[in-house]
C-alpha cells in the first residue's frame, strides 16, 4: 500500500470517527445518555498507525510541519497499544511570560528532566530535576539536593532556600523513627506569593517549608500517632496516597488532602480552619478559583468522582458535612488530576482524557478530548492559551475561545488545539504533531 493511500485512509477514518463521536456526545447531552445509542467504535485505523507515526517523524526531521495536522490528523485511540510501551507522565507544565513552556518530563518516581519549549525547539534545562510555580505566576520552586530553592521569575534571583524536612516533624513522643536518608520525592512544589515559603506535597506528607523550619500539615499530629501505633517499628515508608495541595493567589489559604483525610483548609498560620467531608470516596484534588472566592475539591471512586465548591467566605468553620447546602456540586463524573481557573470557570482534566469546564455554580460549559489520563495543566495570564499534559507523553497546546474547532477534534467547545508535542520513551527526540 502506498504512503498516499495510507494517508488518505487515516484522514478519512479519523474524520469519520470524530464526526460520529461528536454527534453521539451532542445527542447524549441533549436527550440523555440512555437515548444516545451505541458509542461509535474504532473505524479501523490500526493498520495505518505505523505510517502515521513515520509521517510525523519525517515531518519533524525535514521541518515540514505546516500542514502535518491536516494531512495526518492527531488521534489517540488507535495509538493505545503503542502508548502502553512509550507513553510517560508529564507531571508539571508552566507557560512563561514570553509564551514559551516549561515541562517536567518523566513520572514522579523517575529521574526525569525539565524541558523548555520555544517555537519548534525543545531544550533540556540542566540541573532542574523537578520544579513548581506559584499561584501568582511569579515565583518558582526548584528541587535541589540541599533543599527547595525559590526564585523570582524563571532564571531570576533567589528569594529563599528552604531545607528539606527531616521526616521527624511532629512525630509522637516515644517514636523511634529515624531521619530520612535522602530528600523526599515531590508530587508538588508550590511557592507562596511572598517568595519565602513553599508547599511541599509528597508521599511522606504535606509540609510548608521556610528557610528556618519545616511544618507538617499532613498527616496531622493525631494521624501520626495512629500510624506509629500501626507501625510499631516506627518506620512507615509512605504515609499518604493521592496526596495533593493548592495555595490561594494571596497565599492566605492552603488546601490539602489525601486518600485517608478529609478536604482540609489551613490559614497562613498553618491552623486548620476548615474540614470538609468528601462527596465521593477519596479526596483527590484541590483548586482555588481565579478570584479566590471558592475552593474546588474533587474526591474520586475508581475513575469517576465528585467535585464540590467550598466558598471561602464561610471559613473558618469547624466542620462541613457532605450535605451542607452552602457547598454546591460542581461536577459529578470525573476523577480530577489537574486543573486551572479563569474568570468564573474551572477547567479540569480527568482520568478519561477529557478536559472539562464548568462554572462556580456547577453549570457545564464545554469539554475537549485529548486521551489518556490528564496529569498537568496551565493557562496563560490572559486566559487564551491552555497547555495540557497527559500520561501518554502528550503535551497539547490549545487556543481557547477561537470561535471554531478543527474537523478532527472531539469536543463541544470552540477551541483549537494548535500543537501536540510528543515525549515518548526511547524516542530520539520530542516530536511535534
């Protein structure tokens, strides 16, 4: 079969599939999923996957990217078998003021690297194995062996060097726990707007670090007492699962949680001022609205979940039960792994590869399919560019509110994916699709 005929088959079958899926979703949303009929199946693109990826590689080698997406529309479903071997997590992304992008490539527990994307170039950033950025989009936290270094702007001056916690913080009297032999592996590093503190979230706990001390938020002191009783040798290696955290734009509120906790809110004095019962099984993600007036908390059950909105004006409060009428359901069908907020809108990425948007009252706005589990997101200050990364090694750049959507795009919003970077294991170089 000639390459031209493979290209034509891929193109035709991709548009056929996308058209059918969009019609199925539109009917399901309008008439109810019980009336939507059978979900469209894969139209047989498997035999052409090799030709599609070869075409992407060739276009990158020759610099012939201008109409690649029109000739070979990006897809996810037919690549599933390939992604099991080559896909990898991209757990942190950040849009810099000049529009370029930073990304950490490689899972949390892998060595990984930081990459700077500018135009068609992808350049490794030396000596930055992991980083995070703050809610004010100004400060960055960089992993170093001697602690977390906070800098004012990317490549900017240092504002603080925060030593790693020892692991003994808030341990109960009588515990024979030993100090950690190596720094913890971060899940998140979030510098505060002051540039003097950073929220460290890791499997060993959630901590607020400064130049002078490390204060543990999770597990709480009471939970540590219970854990030490359950582990009489005093050496529980991992204390948290599904650990997560967020810091408000003004730095006055901290939201954290894990599989075994409630949704918790701390003030800037590191005092608990809100304990919220989840409406699904396990707390999984937290996100502040862009104006700071609401915290979206997601709790999951398998690959689904419920996201609720806690108005910050009701804090402090001793405890909020799951049926409190002041807490609206924002979304009831997503296990959330990443999110951003603009105006009155939350935009989240879920376990099924969808980006979903809803407002602070729980009204659905739009959805956009990328594929694989979403693991990181960022949005430009003007709210027009969204960057989404997945466990498949995809990094998608989306222009929001473009007034249209591409014919090969699954979704309900008028947004256009302009580029999809591919970071695959064993691939000699990142690819642009």
